[in-house]
C-alpha cells in the first residue's frame, strides 16, 4: 500500500463522538512506509486519554485487516491539552443507528404491484417464528397495506410522553400509517410532510429492544427512501422484483439509489416467478401428456401432474442479482395460497408453514441472516 491508499483507508475512522473522519480533521501528522513496516504519527489535541486510545486502536485494527504490513507503529505527536474539534467543525450529522435495534432491513421495489408488502410481512413473521424479537413498519404512507395483510386495523395508544406504542400482531411489534390515518382515507401530502412522518416513526414510536426491524417501503426512490438513508443507518436493503423488463428497469434505479447512499443491497427476490399448475387425469395410464405451448408433462402413476408456466418472463431476478453482484435470495411463484393468506390477514408462513411456497420464505430469511452475520 502507498501513502494515499493508507490515507483513504483512515478516512473510514471517525473521531469519537463526531461524524467527521480523522483525516479531514488533520489528525494524521505523518505516514512513513518502509517495506513491510508502517509508522503513523497522530496529532490528537485532547486531554482525554480514552479518546486518544480509541483512535490509536482503530488505526491499528484497520491496518492489520489489510495484511499488508508486518509491523504497525502508531504514535501520538502532541500531548497538549488543546480542546477537541469545536462544534463548528463538525460535519453534518450522518446516518445513525436506532437505539435498541440490532438490524434494520428495508424491503424495497422500483415499482408498485410486485408484492413487496406481502414479502415483507412473511419475512417478518418467519423471523418471529425463529425466536427473534421483530418489528414490522409500514412506511408506504400513500398506500399502507399492512393493516389488510395482517388482518387488523386498530389505533395505537399513546404514553403520557406522547409516544406511540406499536401494536402486537403474531408475536411482533407492528406500526403503519394506516393505523393512524384510517386505511380508507387518502393521503394528500407534499414531500416535507412525508419526510417528517418517516422520522417520527422512529423517534416517537417505542420499539424497545428488537433483533430485526423490517421496513416495508413505498415503491420508487422518493422522500421516504431519501429520509431513511440520510437519517438512519440501515443494515441493508432487499430488492423485490418481478421477471418482466419494465419491472427490472425500475429495480435498477432503486438498487443504484441505495448504493449511491452507501446502503448495502443484501440481495434480490423475484416474486411472481412463474405459475405452478397442478392437476389430475382420471383413468389415464400415459406417462406423459402434451400441452400446447408447454410440451411433454409428466403424469405419475396416480394420474397427477404438475408444471410451471412463466407468465411474465423467466430469469429477471437472476439477471439483476448478477448485475448488482448480490445473491438471488429466492424465487416466489404465483400461488393461490399466498393470495388467500393475504386476503385472510394471516401471512402464509403462519397459515400454512409446511407449504412449499412458505418454505421459500423461510429459505430467504435464512440467507438474509447469513449475509448480515458475515
């Protein structure tokens, strides 16, 4: 590594208590490289030894992770008691974590109608079934759908401090703008109001301790997404798409937006990935039957058969996951069970956990957890 590469690496270290890095603060006095040896001289003008040691340890750790040097020497060149950087020097506040919540995962889509809310609800319930403390937040302010998908529409209670208490449903904490506005009332708001309400769902809701908070985002790249990525530190985003080119085109915009604001894209889910047809032929001994447009379909000894029709297209999720360099988390077929479960207000992983489609959701959750833990 050369000096500039080291400085670029050290820009990832923020001064304790500030959102500005130690390089832009001018705390790197000198960098010397001698083969496999590197010496970093730091100029930290604070009288707090704890902050000094924090920075020293951070510099050593980040350089050790490169495996580029055998010896790393970090020294302090200024032991004075000059006050630390002033408030005026602080950079604008960046995304911050939410206290008590380990992982915040956004379920996003480039366009509406791809089944994103259904996917979000089933992921949240599947995580709950694994024993995690889970919250589910519907941020689609213009068209909240979780009250329908979860089959209830109650009004959240307020504490004496005017904080909202999330509702409990299927063992998880749930909040939706539909609970506040009434799901039948159209929302006619300009952007600033949407951004303010998005913030309030985090500041003024008592989420408590959670392992996962699943966010059901509105489609597109509008005010909600911008507010989230500016104000909150997300663990990552999951992009939901359908196989058609028009859906993939919008997905690319959404995925690229998350990358530009440095939010990791955890993977892609292809929903409505073909229609599975099952049937039975009585009194037939044929091993196969010919279906126009499909070709030969196997028929078992009982006369039962099953085949899939790719109504929209095939492989769109694979193409987009390859383009982004992220995993294809799962392919969810068009399935009447999902429709019935959604209409009945009980997500499929709860109403019929042993069904093949419910198991697809479970596999998706397993893959998301593996990525977050890696």
